C-alpha cells in the first residue's frame, strides 16, 4: 500500500490527502465521523447549528465517533440584502471560539472572504483552509493568509460563478500564480481523478457529491437513487443549461461526477475503493512505498 505524504497530510495529520466538502443540512457528525475514520478529514458544517450550545454538542458527538482528526466549516455569507438571513462572519465568531476551545485544529471557510476568522485561527495556531470559486479569489485568499486554498472547478456542484474554470485549468494555472498549497475540487469521484489532481499539483482532493452516495449520508434513499446513481450526468442537459444560460443565482448546478457513481456503499468502502484502485495504478507506474508530494 502506498503512503501519501503531502503538505495537507503533514499539517492536518490525516492518512490520505482527502477532505470532505461542507454540506448544508447534512454536514453533521454522523456523516463526517465515518469520513475521518476512513482516513480523510471529516468536516462538521457550523451553520447547520443555530446555537453555539448545539454546535458544541455536535463536536462532542464527533469525538465520540472518531479519535482521528476532523475539521469545521464556516460558510460566510456576503453582507448584502440578498443574503441577509444567512450567517455572516461576525455571527460565526462565537462558533470559532467554541471550536478552538474544543481543540479542533483545522477549519475551513467558504462562500465569502473570512479575514477575521482566518486571523483568529492563526492566532490560536489552527490551520486555515479557504474554499474559492475562481482563481482571482484564490489569489486574494493567499494574500489574506490562508494556509490552503480549495479551488472548485466548474464540474463541481453548487452555486457557480460565471468566471469559474475547470478543475484542470484551476490546478495547472494555480501552480504558476500561487505559492500557497492547493486543494482540488469539482468532478472528482474515482481513483483516476484523485491521482490526476495530485499529479497536477494538488496537495489534497475535496470530495462532495461522491460522498452523498454513501449509507452514512442522511439524504433520502430516493434522492440518492434518482439524483446520483440513476443519472448519467454527461448528457442530461441540466448542467449545461444552467451554466450556459446563466441560471446560476438561485439554483445550484449538479456535479458532473454523477457520471462515475453507480451504487450506494458505506463510507469505508467508498474511500477504500479510491485508495485501493489508486494503489494499483501507482504500482503499474512502478511507484510504491511513500509518494512524497511535499
């Protein structure tokens, strides 16, 4: 079995260079814990908890499910009227303090810039990862001091920026313009995508849609079957209609990774498949032992 050594695994202490995406509504301990147990960095999404007390209880639950590293996400809404009902940076500061006090060592921010959160995380010695939609946002995040930037490709799910690039372009261009370590996201759902991202210079891979096709994901079975397993993804037209007709503001785009999802399995098996298949590919290339990408 290949041992992965990247800046991400070194700083976070996880076995594999894999991080869980932030999930609105779903990103809780019962979902994130098994991901950490499988060797990646499970993420508890803070805005799923409308009180700090409930958030602390979820961190306690997370610790009861895994002794391995895990992180927390803060999805920061921009300070404009359209997002007035969502949590902004100042609203998250008590949650940040709760996570620091609990001993969480790695935290992620996303959606809008989070300079104050990032500064507090650095002050406390935590690792700060910021998730970006465009390369320009990644450059800005580096200037603000993020330790890692997740750059989401056009292939990924969620609300899109019309200026977003594909994962291939994101990673290869980011290597030229950024010094901060990069995390690839968008359309990655198997061993080939995982290894390709690492070969393009990513320090880790962020998984989202693929993880919904697990037994631990709290989404309904009907959703998993109809939206993930039964969809071909590459020819149903929804992705291209939303992207090219700019129907991006109020309805998220589905991930192209559904092309690669054929079943619903346990989290352990889902991650195990990626790693075991990646090992086989690397062995064919004559690579074994430690894959040092630091």
